[in-house]
C-alpha cells in the first residue's frame, strides 16, 4: 500500500442532542472511546462514566435493559 500525504481525521467523540416528542431538547449524550457522558439541557457540565462501568451497569439484570433485535 502506498504512503499518503493526507488522511481523514476522526472526531474525538460523537455527540447528539436528545429531544422529547414536543421537539424540546432534554439533554446531550457524548460517546468517547473510554467513556459515556450525559448533560441535561439545563446543565453546564457533563456527568461521565467509564465504558467499563457502563458495560457492567447495562448488562446487570437488575437494570432490566433488554437486548435489541438488530
């Protein structure tokens, strides 16, 4: 494979606003390689949890998270 002078720069994180059924923003979720962050619409700062902690929480049967079909 040849060496290239240029390449694409991937974003450091993905961020999406979450809205309710009325179109009002309720918060923002940010996904990074090592953590997941949440910020309510009225907050200035994110609350963050490590990916490992998130995996342990979401797979715990007590959370009652269900698997999706896709």
